[in-house]
């Protein structure tokens, strides 16, 4: 599973495994483009855990309170 593009580029997440993404700003909302491929959970304001659920490519969008 290839996770979404971010400011740093593509994030690769293997199916049934998780990857921690550290943010420079606090997140308020995380949206996954295709939830059949990946899932996201906000651990704390600056840490997101992306879990691979299926094969394919998707994206994710992180919004802060100002967005």
C-alpha cells in the first residue's frame, strides 16, 4: 500500500502494518481518500498512525484548526 503524498513525498505502508507520521503542526481532521486501502488515527495533535488495509494507492489530507 502506498500512502498519500505529504510535504515530504510518498509514504509507503505495508498491508496490515502501521506507520507513524509526525506533523509540524497540530492536526484537527484527517481524511483518507480510499478507506479500503488505508486507515488513519490521530494519536495526539501532532502524531498520526496510518494503517495499510489493502493493496493500492490512496492519499490523505490533514487539516488544522485554521483550515
